[in-house]
């Protein structure tokens, strides 16, 4: 696999904790995490980073070799990493911070890979059905150098009622699925049938509502014994 390089520099002690100042100078603060290794604070030129991400489709599930420079960096310090998280400003879409995970190229890891439907199902194109996505990504285990960008699923032959399960997915060599093989990935369901109301039926319903007999509220008759109990109270009130 050909290495994909991205240049970065170590944040010196005076720069650690001053992310806003770095951003104003045209840098994006970064951090590299590694299992059993010390966390390293880095900075990358914003223009260089944006150009890199555009060229490599966001760099997702891609092994990136960071070429680290700086006063405290060792000579030829290169680290294979995966992008763990990209923090973006909620309004301006500006990249605020990136977390990298350092990986071993000889140790298998578990990552999420997107699922991509290719084509238009027959059941949708000819019969008006709908393609339902139950799963949009899947967990796989493999070496960092074997991570697929996506898993394609040819859905063109699918008819109404057809289903694709996890066990039906075609994976590259060395990639192992970490999901229940019977889980449904996607299926084609029949079109939704709406009940049509004809003008005659609507008119009939309106007529039935118009001729419905009015309910006349009847005065409640007193229960035996209640009338006699009410009379003394009435007399007492008249006496006042």
C-alpha cells in the first residue's frame, strides 16, 4: 500500500491550551492518541489540511502517515494514524480540531465501514416499490491497510419482497464482519396503497351525517327518595 502523507508540527509548550490563537494564525489544533503511548499535541496548516481532505474524500477509514516536525520531534518522526473525530464549527463549517488514533500496521482493528447501494432495484423501477435501508454501516475487523472505503451492494436485481442480509455482503480478502449474519441490511417493500374516496362515496357520507337524528337531552328524573329530601331544603331556603 502506498503511504499517504500529511505534514504536521508539534505544538510547543507555549502553544498548548491556546487553540484559538493557533486558529487565528491559520492552524488547526490536533491530538494523536496511541494505545500505551503518550498523547501528542500537533498543529496542521489549515489550507494544507483542507486540500488534503478534499483530495482524499475526508480521509475516513484511511491510513494517514503523519510527518511530524518541530523542535521536540525526533528525526524522521512518522506515525500511521486514522482520523478518529473532526470537530467542525456548527455555523461556519470551519474545522476546529482533529483527533487522530495511532495504529499498528500489523495489528487488526475493528472499524465502521459505510454500505453503498449500487443501481436501482427492479421492484422500484418497474413496480413502484421502495428500497429500505435498515443498516447504513457495518463493523468489520481487518488490518489498517485492508480497510475498505465502502462496501458496494448491487441492488438492481431486487424485486418487491427481496431482502439482503449481512451474510450476503461481498467483502474484500482479509476483512471479517463483526455483525449478526442474519441481520437485514436492506429490502424492497411494496408501494403504499392509499384508499381512494370517490365523489359519490364522499357525498353519501356527507348525507348520512346530515340526516343523523339529533339527540335530545332529557331532564334527569329524581331517584326515589331524593325528591322528599330536597323539599325540606327548599322550604328552609324560602324561610330565609
